[in-house]
C-alpha cells in the first residue's frame, strides 16, 4: 500500500528504498499495476531510462517503451546506456524486430565500443539457434567500430579547425605567416598524437588539408 502511494506521488527515493527491501525477500514480485505505477513515477521524475527498464518487465508495454524512447531522443541525445536499456526492454517484451531496428540506429560513443549492446541480440539469437543473425551481428560490430572511430576523428578535426580559426582571428597576420609544419610540430609535442584516432601520422595530413580552407 505504502509502495503504491510513494509511486503515485513520484517519491522516487522512498519508492526505491522499498524496492531494495523487497528484492531481498525471495518469492516477492511486484504486481503489474504496481510496476506500471513505478514506471510512471520514474518518467514523471525525469528518470526516463529507469522507466523504460521497468516497462520492459510489464507485458504489453511495448508502446510505452517506444514513446519514452522517442521523448528521450527529442530532449537529449540517446547514448550507449540509453540504447542498451531500450534494446534490453524490447527483447524482454519479445519485440526482437524492434530491438534490431533500434540497434541499427545506434551510433556508438567512444572511445571504446560497448560490446554488451550487440551482445544482447547475439545472446537472444544464440538461444534461438539463429546462426545467420548471429553472423550478421558479429559482422556489424566492425562497422559500428569503424563508424565510431570516424566520428571521433571528425569531432577532433572540427575542434582543431575551430581552434585554428580563433587563433587566426586573434593573431591575424602573425598566425598566417606561421608555417603549417610548425603548427604540426607544436600539436605533436602537446601529446595529441597519442589520442588522435588517426595517430600521429594522420595529424599532418588532416591539419594541412583542413587549414587550406582557412
């Protein structure tokens, strides 16, 4: 009773305290209506990912998962954890096709690829004995990783070009007379090459190419 009241009032802290206490007792499960109330409380409190995760355990709640996911995409960028939550919830609701589509939209955020996300679908297809789908997902991992590295590289280049543009505006002719080789050496000494996706060799090529447009 108190649990339902806390959920209705969106008292997330008290609600979670009850959930932790109940989870330690064997055989006690939340009723469907209570789980829906908890999911709504999370959504109202702005904890969208927790709401999506809760709806994943409520049969027939696929529409709510999609609704919250779309709201999340409008208000903020859906990153790795968000995609993992959505895909996991859809799989629990047996919407495998929907989970695949969401996975297809996922653009990994580096620097490391979160293999647990494709792992959710791989585990499902392994359990079903669907070797074709498992193979497709394994192949997709390389493409996801390449895309992630490319986005990291482009973001890095964009920051470099922006910095060059600001310096050019501030220092004017003095900056313009500086050789690009000197610029490359300065950035190389700064240690940027060790974290640059294309490596030290890529810095020279990218800086020379992009600064030509300044």
